[in-house]
C-alpha cells in the first residue's frame, strides 16, 4: 500500500473514531447521552431513569418534563436529605440547565421517576420516552435497561459543575 492510500485510510479511521464520542441525542443546543434505567425487580412498580444533559447554548434552558408510554406517570425527582434521612421529592418547574454546562441525572440526585410501570424493565431492553426542554424543544429518546445491580456511584446533587466550558 502506498503512503497516500495509507494516509487516506488513516484519516477516515480517525473521522469514524470521533463519532464514538458523539452524544446519543441532540435537540437545538442540548445534547443528551448515557440514558439508562435499572432492570425491574419482581413486583417492582416504579423505576428511575438517568442521563447526562449537555447545554451547549449561551443561555440557560430547562428540562420541563419527560413522557413515556412505559409508565402511567413520569415525574422529575431529586433526592433531599433532611435530618439524616434521604427522601425523593418531585422537582417543580423542571431542572435548570445552565449555559455551557453538563447536568447529570444520576443516583442520589436528579432523576426521572417512572411511576406504575406498565411492564417490568427487562435487562438488555430499552424504554422509549420524550424529553421536553423549555427552549430546545422535544426529543424522542431510548433509555437502555442495565442490570439491576448497576450502580455507577452517587452524584453530588445532580449537577456536575466541573463540566463548565470555556
């Protein structure tokens, strides 16, 4: 193989490799990836969903709601600790997405609560949903169903301030 052909093949490989870092979903200036839920345990009627949301806009946006046919009701929740006891609370008015910031919905912080599941979340499957943003609009997504034991770690209030861009 001559050097010119090698260079072209290598360049194409680099371009293709770069797509592995692309976000799963994009609407307006908002990118969403790493959407997941845990597989349901027997008899479990609720489930929690998690994701990373990257607001590339120069202005704040807001995740207003999530809808899904997989549950009777879907709400945005957070975990609050009061007197040493952690409790889930519904988030009123949506989740703020500051400009040029990534917000992580993760265990121990912000999350999507699927209430009264219509069918158990089966490991290896997906859960369809629609995310509604105040400015960016709506985007159809799929949450991947991970093993019930999946636990990537606890968050710090659901906000990753270290991800601010410059």
